[in-house]
C-alpha cells in the first residue's frame, strides 16, 4: 500500500522558514534537449543538458523579517547539498481578511552551480 504525506516537508533555503509559516512549496526540475536528426528528419539521438531547478514557496509572512530581493542569491538545499540560487521574484499579497503572504521564487543551475 502506498504511503502518503500530509503537509509541507521541505522549504527553500536553510533559513527560509524565518520568512514565515510555509503554506506551499513547488519544485520543478527541467533540462534542455539537443536533438540530432537523420536524413528523414527523425530524431536519431538526444542529449540532455543544463539541468536546473525552479522552486516557489508561499509563506504567511513574519512581518519582523526582511524578504530577499529579486536578483540576489539565496542558499537552498537540493538533495541535501547546499547551492546558491537566483531569486527570480518576490510577490507580496495583502487582504483585509487574511494574514499577509509572500511567494518567493528561485532558480538554480545544477551542473555549474550558477549563480
């Protein structure tokens, strides 16, 4: 029988929980693909390169902490390895019936550990 997990178990960055209470986390791994085609135009070989991970975390904001700034670096953990990532965006959401929230989106490139 399958084992299922309830709730968020990971987060962006070693200290990301200091931004507030994690509400959701989305991680996407992707690669680019180079194709070699034969005389008929059919794919004869492929090579995957430029592995990257994009992650987005929504938090109920701790208003006593400063959020990261888009364009700066943020340490994240991927497969128990600390790497630096680029903060792509920081979105803030306020409503008169909700707690303040923030969504932090980052990207890191695995092979050459850019940035």
